C-alpha cells in the first residue's frame, strides 16, 4: 500500500511548494519499491490537485528519477546522515534535480530553495525540517563548483544509473554503452500511431499543421511531434484517429503480416497498444490475454476509443486453462522482462530493478513461449518482443527457444538500441520472428 499524506486545504496548488511536496511523496514511494506511475496515480486520486498541478508534479517526479544518482551523491556530501523520513529525502533530491539543471528547469535557484522550504513547512511529516532543507540547499548553491566534480566521480553520480546496470551495459555493448545511457536520460518524444482505418500519415500531418502543431513522419504509421502536448490537445486522439506509441513499438504488428480472417493471439497484451495496431491492420479474430483484469480494462478503454473489438481474456500465458484448443495463425508474445530498454519513459525502473531480476524474468518468459508455441498452427508465426537490452532476455532467449522447439527463425530487426536524436528517436526493443514448420 502506498502511503500518501494530504496537504492542508489552504495549500495553493499552483505553487511550486505544493507541487514539490507531492513529488517528494512520489519519489519516496519509489524508494519503498513502488512504480512511479502507480505512486502518482495514488496522489492524484486522493488529493485535490487540478490538471495543471498534476502535470507539474509528474514532471518534477520524473526529473528527480533521472537525476537520482547525482542527487544522492550530492546529499552524501551535503548531509551528515541520510535524510529521514523518506519523504524528506524525496523533497531534497527533487529540489536538487531542479538546481543542477537550472536552465532547463525554468526556475531560478533562489525560488527553488524558497519553495522547497515552504514545501517542508506545509507537510506534516517534514515541517520539523524546514531549517535542514534551507541549510542543505543553500550550501549546495554556495559550494556547487566544488561539490559537482566530487559527486560525479562515481558512476551513479556520473550517469544516474546503479553501478551494476552500467557494468552490465559495458559487458553487453562495449562500443555503445555510453550512448545507451545518454539516450535513457533524455525525456522521450511524443510519437503517435496513425490509425490507418481513419487517416493516412500525410492526412494527419496536414491536420496537425492546421492545428499549429509541428510534427514529422518517422515510420509507415508513425508521427513524432516536435514538442509533447497533453493527449487532450492532440487532434483526433479522443476519436481514435491516433494513439500514443513509440516508433520502435510500432514495428511489432506489421512484422506478423496479419490478414483478414486470421485467428490471432496477443499474449501479455496490456496496456493494448499493439492490440489496437493489429486490429487496425486487418479484420482479424483477435484474443487479448493478460493475467490482470485491471490491465485488461485499460485495453477495453483503448479499443473503445479506437472503435475496435477483441475478445479479452484473463489468464496466465504459462497455462492453457483459458484456451479453447483452436490453434492461432499468429501469436504476439510481448513477454515479461526487466524493461531496461524503456528507462527514458520509466526512469524509476533503473532504481527498482535488481541484478537477479533478469534471470528470473528470462525463465518466466521461456515458460510462456514454450506454452504459446503449442497453440500455434503449423506454418503459423510467433513474434517474440521484449523491451529489454539484456541479451539473456532477448537474443539468448531467442536462440534457446528456436533450438528447443525446432522453430524457423525469420528476418526481424533483432535488438534495437535506444536512440535520442533528430533522425532516429525510439526505445530499445528486441524482435525475433519464428515460423512453425508445416504439418
């Protein structure tokens, strides 16, 4: 259970202090082992934060996650002992994330310090620490030139990742590891998938131009906005003309080459981006499987917006109790993984994952793949997808699966490394396509 403490009724939602206080709680929840989106959802469901404040709280929380290694290193130099309670640590690292990136953050340093002290004052858990917050942050401003070189001497402070993560990347990608770390620290672009049933990319770009929104085509169905905007302001989003989906993730559905009348399974389907894309490409009989009925509800909401239909099934992909025994022509297996390839969208992942997670999740995914293979018709195709960078979850998994099941491996992109640039800007995903030998 995520513990959320509400601010007093008189707290001004449009103040940086209010937003810092709630961002501090979100960061503290991550430190307690909760995912950042769930922590923010709890805050927004329980507090009176209006939409503008929610956007600011989210931005502050994500900034804190991207700078957590450096902020923790600085706190080690600035404080005699780790700040307690955890929400006080959350406030300090969130404020430091603004101070170390002052030009990008949009607040001058003295405003940040003043509002951080006020955030402590209006929080029941931190009111005792107003003087501590003031002293630590003002010392940072005075001694920044000395402190920053010291804090960036060690890898977590330099790169804002756990040391084990950096070491693993060096081993897997000795030539690209620095570029991968850099890409993971950049805020992601807003990339849309155009629903081919409703518009072409060219038509939708014209719609955006008329709305004064800059964008460019980055794939057969992909449009990347020059600047992110709230989904409520995206032309055609509510009507199902477009969906938010990373450019790399948009490769999945076309690789399966679905055709009208095919029987298709989207295993581990939530939140449903790839489900919707498959249904946009052809008139298929699609079953979307997930173990969590709450996650299936998100798929239902997405499909309602897109005006598309699928059979939603609650079940474990490692078992076949939910299956009616009829084989599938195509199976999309977006299997569980460490999500190490999407840390720019989910910067909390790097701090929540453990070294041992990779082996455990690879074992789970292998069990899922073996079971799904039994449900595939002869000559059918199965697409293995992970959003991981670790070979144990991707290429090694694909090799072992093909050998064990005598699967025919077909051309597919393989490992896509995350990139953040004008020409290519996408997450790090892995694709392996297999065909089952004919009967």
